[in-house]
């Protein structure tokens, strides 16, 4: 066991990078769940992985390729003008197909695709940390405005149209925010861990919350606790970070649901 490495300065930037993502991603996930689009992060993450591999084939860095693919996917989804998971299933299948085909036809494609799927948090740099900080700032600035619109649309479907507001712009802004968040997270923690950060904390928090703000607070708390536990366990036990984070999120989520289950019994 290598528990002393948990506090090693070498892992300071990766820890902070993941911590910022652990706050931002679940908050966005709460609104993804509100819109019944819980598969969004997995579909977007797979498209992001495909974009990174295609970027290599075109001779550019994987990160610009991944961000471009995420933006295009969000824009394409926005033009459909409907909520639900069917669009994200199509994105998931498309991204999976392109990622594997790209990896098979590139010398570095397989290595990059594995990194995007498994995560590479320990190798993230100051550039990744700056991206995560920018994401958290964007969530803090934009989410209060988007939140009100999405909540009104959910509980009063005709409110926006009756007041002359265009839901398409709101949906596109939110979809782009989610797409770029998932693109950044996929580069750091991988496809499945990004999906888990978006899906599991809101799923656990919504079970016993008595209000929306309390649900958001519980969502962030579940994610941060699970992330800190996963980071220490992965380094201390010399395990890959992505799977450990998913396991920690599931365990934390299940523990968080126990009081609500007992109160209903």
C-alpha cells in the first residue's frame, strides 16, 4: 500500500482537477435528470472519445478534437428539439463505432481510446485544471439562469412559449454546457466515470430531498465524498482511478439512500 502518496505534491494538481469536476458534473447531472436525459453524459462522453481519436487521425491534439465533437453533438441534438434518451443512444452508438474504427486505423488511436475510456487523472496538468476551473465558473454563472428556465419548463410546459421565450436557445445553451463539461471530464476520469458523476449523485440525492436546493446540495456532497474516498483508495491500493471512482459513487449513493428507504418502511 502507498498511502503516503495521497499527500504527495505530485498528485496535487490531479486531485484539485478531479475535485472541481466532482462539484460541477453532478450539479449539471441534476438538471439532466430533471429533463429525463440521464443517458446524456454517456452518449456525449462516447462521442468525445471518438472526437479525440479522429483528432489524431487528422493530425491534431485529442483535446481540440474531443471538444469539437462534443460541441457538434450538442448542436445536432439541439436541432431535434426534444428531450429524452433516444437521441443520446444514437450518439452513444455512433461514438462507439467511430472510436473503435479510428483506433484500428491509427498508430496512437488505440492508446488514446483506452486513456479516454479508463481515465488518466494522474497525468492531468495545469491546463486540465484551468479547464475544470473554467467549467465550475461557467456552471456558477450560467446555471442559476438556466435553472429557472428548465424548472419552469418542467412543471409548467407552456410557460416559456406563453411569454414569448424560445426554449430552443435555452436547451442549446444547456446542452453545450453539458457537452463541454463531459468533454473535459472524459479527458480526466474517462467515459464511464464521467457518466457515473452525472448519474449517480443526483439519483441518490433525489431519493430523500425535500426541495430542489437541498437536492442540489446533497448531490454535490455525495459526489465530493465519493471522489475523496476514491482518490485516496486508488492511490493507496495502487488501483486504476476510474473504476474505483465508479465503485465509490455507487457505495456512497446506496448509503445515502438507506435513511430514505427506512423512513418509507
